[in-house]
């Protein structure tokens, strides 16, 4: 997985907890990279899981909650880092519909080591959007937080329901977004 996902995670820990917590979780994990991440490097996604588990031990927060909070934080960072993906997009559903066909497609094109998840959107009506997340990396909690971040960014009143497809692993998860007036 690309280094930006790791560098942003450690920056979130610095910002939401403190730099000492970041140092402590880096000391707790035993990973090939030694946590010396660069945004353009590529690392095994299990290193992220180890860091989250360490953060959970350190802070007593649930892993699920930490990964979801990370997704929420990451969306705001994507807004700042990749403003071109947001230009001319006025609502959360339109943005979500472009994640697969525009955003992740370009991510794959720019870096063949990148392997973002599949995000399949179906507009069930003007007010309802189904979003299916599929990835071997089982980071549906991050997807959940990113979707919440997207809704928050556009300042919309959207109800989000989540259900596992297949099993509980978080590999295939369905999100149903319903816009409230
Ligand atoms: C401008 C917005 C976005 C950008 C620039 C972006 C870019 C990226 C990049 C660079 C990665 C790392 C891929 C890799 O290392 O192989 C990634 C992973 C990921 N993206 Fe996006 N993404 C965006 C929006 C979203 C949204 C809205 C979702 C919500 C469903 C999403 C879901 C994910 C998840 C969950 C991952 C972690 C990897 C995995 O689950 O397999 N992304 N994205």
C-alpha cells in the first residue's frame, strides 16, 4: 500500500493524540520498514494494521473506531492534497460516484504499485446511493470513515447504513446513503 496512507496515519496520531504516542506505537511494532515511511514508497498493508493495533493498546480505543476516525481524517487530507478531484463537484453523491472511475483509476495509472479498493456505486434514486467496498485488505472501516468525511465535507444531511456482504471480515461491505431533506 502506498506510503501516503502510512504517513497520514502517523500525522493523525501526532495531531489527535501527541508525538509521544506516535513514538511509542512505532517502538511497539516490529515491521520491515522500521516505520520510515515516505509518501511515494510502497509498504505491506499489514504494517498499518499493526500500528492501529498498537494505537488501540496505547489509547484503549477500539481498532474499528480508530480506523474509522482515520478514514474521516484522511478525507480532509485528500481534499487538501488533491484539490483537482474536487473541482466542479458540488455534492457527496457525485463525488462518491467518481471515486472508482476517476480518482482510484488515476491513482492506479500514476503508480502501478498502487492497488486501491474497488468502490462500486449505484444510484438507486436521486436520494439514495449504494456504495460497495471490495478489497482484500479488509479496510471497510477506513472506507466508512472516508464516506463520513465526504458527507461532512459537502455539509449534507445523509443517513448511512452499513451491512457486511459475504462475511464479517470487512472485505466486501455495502453502504447505503440516504439523503434527508
Ligand atoms: C480524492 C479522494 C481520494 C484519493 C486521492 C484516494 C486515493 C487513494 C490512495 C492513493 C490509496 C492507496 C492505494 C494503495 O496504496 O494501493 C487509497 C486507498 C484507499 N481508498 Fe481511496 N482515495 C480517495 C477517496 C476515497 C474514498 C471517498 C473512499 C471511500 C470509500 C476511499 C477508499 C479507500 C480505502 C478504504 C483505501 C485503503 C486500501 C484498501 O482498502 O484496499 N478512497 N485511496
